[in-house]
C-alpha cells in the first residue's frame, strides 16, 4: 500500500517536470526559462575596454588683446603754501578755519519804500448803499473823509487790543467775544429804520491777513445794513498815515 503511494507521487513529480519543460519550450523568448547547461558562453568574460585617457591639463585659449597706448599720470606734489588751489581756499573760507582769509559777508543795503499805500483801493466819490454785496473795501483817503463826517466806526479787534489804541469815536465790536451778538442786536435797535440802515458804517481790524472786519461786515449785512465799508489796511495803516489815536475803553 505504501509503495503504491510512493510510485504515484513520483509519477506526479515526473509528469509535472515534463509539463514544465514542454511549456517552457513553447513559451515566448522573454518568458522562457533557461535551463542549466544551456549557456555555452556563460564562462567567457569579454576583455574590459580601456577608456581613452582624460586630459588633465588644458591649454588656455588665445585671448584677443588690444594694444592701448600707455599713459603716464604725473601727480604734482601738494604743498601747503601753493597759491593754485581754489578748492582748499574756498573750504577754509567756508568753515572759518582761517579767519584772516574769510571774506566779510555781503549785506543788502537797498531799502524798499512801504507799499501799503499803493495797494489801497482807489478813492470813491459817493458812498451809496450797495445791497448786493456785504461790504466794499476802501483805503485811507475814504476812511479819513468818512471819519471827518462823523460816520460810525466799528473796531473788530479784541477789546484788550482796542484799549491800547483805536481810531477816535470807534466802538469795540470784537467778533471773537461772547457779547458780539448782543452788540449787533443793539445796533439794529438803534438803526431799525431803513433810512438809518442805509447810512455808511466803517469797520476795521489789524489789516493784512486779518479777516475780523470782513466777518463783522457779513453779520451786519445779514440784518439789512447795506452800506458797510471795510478799511482794508486797518489800524496799522491809520497810524502810519498819522491819524489820531485814542486809548482806553471809551470811544
């Protein structure tokens, strides 16, 4: 019984080997298994090729050179007493190392005449109401003429400045003080009649960039005062022209 099983296993192994050999014979080239003893050139090793020697040094390529005429630079020795060095002299005069050689500064000696008079508006002959605009700028000639006629003058500067000097008869109406609205209302009560509102009123401040007089003129124009004039150059021009000056809190 055991011997029969052994012969059956051996027969299966032999059959498997035979099937493998037959399958390998019919297999494609890339899938075929080479058997032992079928490599006639397996023990032959080809001779190793010797690579050509690698050059270890390179000759530099010729570089095209341009021949330039040789130039010779001669540097003159620097001496402390040479007189042909304008840069050094200018530096000494600038920083003041050598005060003896420093030139005196040039000062302007020209004087220019004051120009406010030339910039004053041209005099006007009639001081009629102008309801279409809040004020008209006038110069010293018109201011003096209106002052001689006892026209109402209003000083728009601060009260402390007003007390230091103002045009005689002018009232203090500072636009920056809290009672300005009360003063404007009081003036309207004094001149509530349209004929009185058409009377000329002159307002001034410090002239130049001062806009206080223009602001006060706008206020008066808003309550129907339509004949207001602004002294363009202001109180400083009045003093320069020799106008009378009154001091204190009273007009």
